[in-house]
């Protein structure tokens, strides 16, 4: 009996006519993990400190970033906050109004919302974002940035792919 109820709940969540829940089932854990990781970095590593995890390959490096990717809009938290609020609002609106989004698309949207929300909360609190993932050949970034990048890549794959699994289908919401 319990197993049937669990299966029914899973079906309701993942096969909901609009599928909106799936976005939040992705976004909320991404947001929570991003915030927890940033909290741990701020608590355990002084700003500017770099700790090798795999020497010369991957380090944990605590920096505070007042800009966006590659330092653009440095010191312009107001602009970045506005962009984040608009992007999150548009993604939520799109998720609720578009009934033909595939699971793949909804997962991508969840990654975008979770990552953007994680960075937005820090910008609202301090005007900066904590970055800490340092692969030495790429600018230091955080889990929210990674989620946003993966979400964008997924949407690009979907747009460029001719695979039917990536296109919206009725009943795959």
C-alpha cells in the first residue's frame, strides 16, 4: 500500500500536466547546496587563501567577486541584482505558462533558477558573491555558476539537437 502511494506521488510530481514541480525539485536543492558550500568556505577559509585538493589541478580558493563572469560589471551589484531578478522572474513565468516543456527543459530551467537565486541572495546580502572552485586554468567560480552554465548548455543542446528526446512532447511535461 505504501509503495503504491509513493509511486502515485512520484507520478503526480513528475507527470503533472504542467510539470512545474520538477523545476522546483531541481532549483531548491541546487540553491541549498550552493548556499551551504558558500557558508562553509566563508567560515573555513580566509579570503584570498587557496588550498590544493589536487595539486596544480584543483584548489579551493576563497575570493569575493563583486562582478559577474570574468569580472564584467565589477562593482555594479545593482545591475546584476536587476538582471538576476528579471531572469528568475521570466524563467518562473515561462515554467508556469508553457505546458509543452520537456523534462529535460524543466531540469535546465531548475538549474538556472537555483544557480541564479544562490548568487542573488549573496549579492543582496553583501553586494558580492563567494567563489571558491578553482581549476587553475579557468576563473574561480561557485556551484551556482556551475548550475547556470550546465542549464544553459542543456538548453543549447536541446535547441541544436535534432533528437526527439530533447524536444517538447505532449505527455512529457
